C-alpha cells in the first residue's frame, strides 16, 4: 500500500492514537526514572500534555492539516507539564510552524515538519544533552528527510522516522552513563517513541478506534485529579465562577433499567461538552468516568443513566466552597492557585511559588510569597496553571519560583505568554525557593530582583529524604526497595532501612565548618514526634547549630532539610 498525502481525517486519528498510546504506557515511562523515588512522572506529564493537545486538535473545526497541527501545538503548550511535556510541545511547535499553511501533508511535508520540530526542541533547551528525547527526535527527523528524497510515500517516511527513533532510543544509555548504570533508556525519549509508533500504526490502519483504550482506575483518577488541578477556585469572587457545580459520575455501561443508548464516546462526550467546562471523559468496556464543571448537574446525571447505572455520583458547589475559603482566609486544598484574600489589593509584584502541602504554602507566604500554585514532585503544574496564577494575580509584574527543576521549562513558557512581564528564579528545591525570598526587595526592578534572588540559591544545601520504589544500584549504593534514601543537591548520599537514621545521616552529609542553621520540614508521611527526635539528634551533633522544625505536609518526602 502506498499513501501520498495525509488529510485532516488521518492527522486527527494520528493525534488521538498517540494520546491513547501515552495513556496506556504512562506507568511504564514513569518506571524509567533514574532515581528510584516515587515521583518519576515523565509518563504522566507527557500523557497529560498530549491529552491537552489532542483536545485542542479535536475541538478545532477545520479541514486543513496545518491548522490542526497549530491547534495541537497550542494545546500541548498550554497543557505542558514538566520538562518532558514542554519539550514535546516544542517539537510540535516547530512541526506546526513549518506546516501552518498546508491543507494536506505530502511525504516531504511530513519529513520537513519533524525536522523543524527537532530544530525547535533543541533551541528550547539552554544546554541540550544527547541521550535524551532530543537525540531521539533528531535521529528520527533525519531518517525522515533521507527517505523523502527517495519516496513520495508518507507511510515510508513515517516508518523511517519511527524506526530511527526506536534505534536512537536504544542508544541513549551509551550516551548518558547514568542510564546505563541504572539499566534504563531515556524516559522522555521513550515517550516520544510511543507517539511516533502510534502515528505510524495509525497511518497503517493498525490502531483500535477511540474508546477501545482501557485505562485502569488509578490512571482515570490521576487524570481527573489533574483536571481538578485547573479548578476555577483560584478566582476570588464566587460569583465570577461561570459553572458552579463540580460534578463527577461513574457509569456502569449497559447496565440498569434506564439504558436507552449503546455507548458511543463521541455522542456521550459531545452532549456533556455543551453543559460546562473542565470536561474529562475516560472509559473502558465496562465503566465510563466523567468530571465536568456545570450549572446542570442533574442533566449530567440523567445523561449518564441513559447509558448505564450509576456507580458513583459526587457534586460539589464550588461557589459555596469559595465563600467558605474567603471566610476562613485560607486557600482551597485542591485548587491549582491559592491567592491572597479578597480584602487585599493586588500586589505590584506577584511572587508565585510552586509547592505541594498546606504547611509549605504557609511557610512561603510568611516569607512574602503572594500566590502558591499547588504542585511539585508528584504533579507538575501545567503551563496553563502558571499562566493563570500570573494573570489572576492582577499584579503589574510577576516572579515565579518553580522549586523543582522539572518545572523550569513550563514556567519559562508561562512567562512568555502571560499578560504581564514575568521572570523565573530557577530554584531547584523548596529550600532554594525559601532562601531566594531573602533576596527579594519590593522596591527593586524585576530584573534586579531576579538577579539577587538567583544569587541566593547557592547559599543553601538542600536535602530530601524519601523511600526507594525499586531495587537499583546508583551513586555507589546498593539500594533496596522500601529503604529510605537521603538525597543532597540531587545526589544520593545515604540509604538505610530506618527513617530517622537516614535523616540524621543526611544532615551529617550536608554539614561543613560553615554550617549554622538547620531547617527541618516534615511531610505528610511522618509525624511531629519523629521530627522532634530528628531535631534532638541533630542538635547533639554540634552545640553551635541552630535548628528549626516546621510542618510542611508535603507528599513523597518525609523530610526536607536545608543547611545554611
């Protein structure tokens, strides 16, 4: 079979197939994280990013592939989570710019699009590293160009792109020694290879129809949680919430007394899309889960009953929730953006910190942060989340503290598209973010504050204590699943079966002759009592050390430790 062009219909199927492929393989991609810690989320980030892009593409009513590619790139950018999601968005940004005026795609167009995508992705990264997703896209794109010189068959070009990408992925451990040490390929490169494989399978008719994908319960919940992450509750005025009822249902397809329709994904989705926003519909053969913000929860429930009986119904009045939040002058636990109180006038400069845990949010606000975006290790916020925080602040300018290097690229993209001037202070950890705040001067210019806050980052050592999710050998340690690890500025320094022992030894690894202040922040997975024991043992190390203990409520890390 030979195919000489890709129409809007084929392109749409390719994008939706790739979104499903990433959904199916998100957990596997996550498992390729070099560090055996429970925050390996490359697969989740890439899946949710492409899910956003696929929705933009699906919602655009156009027969021009160039316009659809532009919509895909826009959705990817605004939904991009983590560095891997942003790089994926940049690949398709370059792809779409090259093909923006195309009605259909020829083999040469397809090859040119991938080549432009590779070029744009490399430019988006300050210090491109080989052995990553960049290598995979470059090698795939070059193979596409070589094939297009010899053939006008889009199937041949797409097959060449995929096969070369797959070969390049296999070489990533040879280019990055840490990958070879752990015995994995690059996770971002693996994600891109799945996308290209889905494109190839779709063009060759080897992809199941939409709706045949079967996500498990955990993945469906993850996707719904991610949609909640973009909640409108960051708006201060409850009356400004357009769709006031957060409605979730779970329907057992084809079961019950009120079933009037056989389940069809598009039919089911399209009706709900007219009832509100923040819509998410995921299903397998037996269950469909719905999350939507609407003014008509009864209609959502009734619609679900036409396809099956209700296994779950949950309706929250978001306006009432916001009223309660304002009354208590506190931030909503599950909103993406925790803002200042309604009585406060917008600050001239919004300082936006990204962190997870109510205690950490309180600590950052005590240091002068004006807004907190909920997220971090286990759920990187999207570009859109950060843009919303900047724009909703109503400030004249903004400073963003990512507090996680995997959020840098999303934050940088957000700063470019926000309504007001914004800069990024490249804090890699919570400890660095807090130390950066000591350099903030409300009377200084934006670039002056950025420079001063960046200069403060090196003044603190950052320690993290967490548990291993698999056996591995890394940084000279034989690490066992379930054991604790002490990580200092990105390097594993300690591993032990006992939490307290690991934490004390982590502090020891951080101390030097100039150490004066130790800050211990305990998370959701430990207690104040254990934190006090840690404080006592740390103070016993040196009488001259000052120690502070705070409740952070952060997930994943029982202890965050800073040494100054």
